[in-house]
């Protein structure tokens, strides 16, 4: 059975985990209203996607 010869230091363990962090979400600007939204998603402010209205958003919502 494979057993480590010595304890892995915190520094070496941290270097191994250097790429395990979460990436920040990419954001795009809505072409219709200018709000910040996720790319390839419907805009939650105005309901537009690819230049056309796909959700009925009223001024009160």
C-alpha cells in the first residue's frame, strides 16, 4: 500500500490547489436596455434575448 514518506506541507498543498478556485461570472450588457446580464441568457430587466422580446415585462414588475 502506498504511504507518503513525510507530511505534505501547507505550502505544497496550497500550490497543488492553486487552480481549484471559483472563476468570477462573466457578464455582458443587454443591447436593449443596457443592464448587466449573463451572456446567452434572457435579460431579467427587459425580457429581451438576441434583439427580440421573449418575456412580457411590464413597467411595474
